[in-house]
């Protein structure tokens, strides 16, 4: 399945593979504009702004600046969790977890926005799909230090099962880096969400470029065998 979202007026359109889904997390950096600009210049498909410990006014200010950078580019801006921030920044979409506002209420509030849902199990994934989620963030696939309260990793086998039994885009998340990236891509996911592997790298831009090269090489190799 080849999918990606962009906005045309108030309508969502499917276009191409998600690839790298870069989460710019306030746990690691406060240089949100810097990393947004880096993502745009390196053609990152989707960035998510996540800053759980920040005050709402600060999140709104940061997300507005990020939106100004991504506007009229191929990079889509997703806001993590907070409806007010997504609305006031005119972000392209919002990502919600199992413990956040129920998907249906978010969808009613943002009928024309991209909405992603975090899932860990096939049951959760099918429920979110049936409710109309645009994509799923599935994981954690591996052990991750980004969220201390994260449940045990689901592993590649369960990730692949979710991919096989759903029909909307799957973005794998949790402990993904250059070393295990190919094994994740082999499950058939449509994108990979990466946080610390980029934000803690000595050269984050080169890390983004290396990750994209791995994804491109894998897709090229896969295409030759299809």
C-alpha cells in the first residue's frame, strides 16, 4: 500500500509513502523551529510536535512558528494530543493516544484534519481503523527511553500482524534507529517514527539523511522484487 497525506483546501488526499515521521520532542530539545526547518529542507514527510511538559500558551506559540515553516511545503505538521494547540496553530492534524480524548470527539472537532491514533494491539488497531483513523502509530516496537512509563515492547511479530490485518497506514514507533530500521520496514509498515536517534545524534541532519537513504534503498530493492 502506497500512501501519504497532504491537504488540498479542506480535503485530504492520498499520495505516497510516509517514510520518516520525525517527532520533535521537548524532552530532548527546545529548538523546535531549528528542527522543523531542518526537516523541511530534507523533505521529511511528517513532523510531530510533542512537548508534554510545556504550558499551553507556549505550545501554541511554538506550533504556530512550526506551521509557518511547513506551510506550502511537502512536510505535514501533526500536533500531539492537545486539541487547542492543533486548532490555534492550524496544524495539518493531531495525534491522540489511547488515554487522550476519544477519537470520535476529536474527529467531530476536526473533520478535515489528519488524525492519528496510538495503538499497541490488533484489537486497538482495528477499533481505531473502524472509527475512521487516518493512520496508526503502533508500538513501542523496541525498548525506548523517550517515555519512561512506556509498556513493554510489542516486537516485530506483533507489528507485522497489525500491518497485515489493517488497511490504513501504519507508522511504527519506539526504539527505532539505523541499526534496526530495515527489520521494521520488512514488516510492511508505511512509516517509521523516530525521536531520540535523531535528536541525540552528534549531527542530527546527517542522521535524518542516513535514515532516509536506508528507507529509499529498501524501497528500491523491494520494488525490484515485486
